[in-house]
C-alpha cells in the first residue's frame, strides 16, 4: 500500500488498525529500501498505535460506565 492508497487512520476500526500496525512493524523489521520509506512506515505505525489506543481508552470508558455504581469503592450498598 502506498500513502495515497492507505485509508485514513481516523476511519479504521480497532481490528483494522491493529492488523495494519502488525504489517507495518513486520515491514520495518525486514528493513525498508530507503530511509524515507522507513520514516514513512514509522509515522504510519505511530498513527496506527495512537488509533488503537483511542479505541482501547474508549472501550475502558464504556466498561467503566456500564458498571453499576455499587461496584465503585465507597459506594453505599
């Protein structure tokens, strides 16, 4: 995939971002043909990791909101 055909990171689901991040890391580990390509991969990987983190923070927030108030420390029972 080239930069012009890669989907916008902000539109990716957690699974899509994670899978692409795995691909980017594997490509970096193999060694990119140029420094510029390596930098491009690194930047994409950072953006993908941030997107995964957004999803995980959102999931944590949803779980915390779904717990009954009685499960929180100090709540009256």
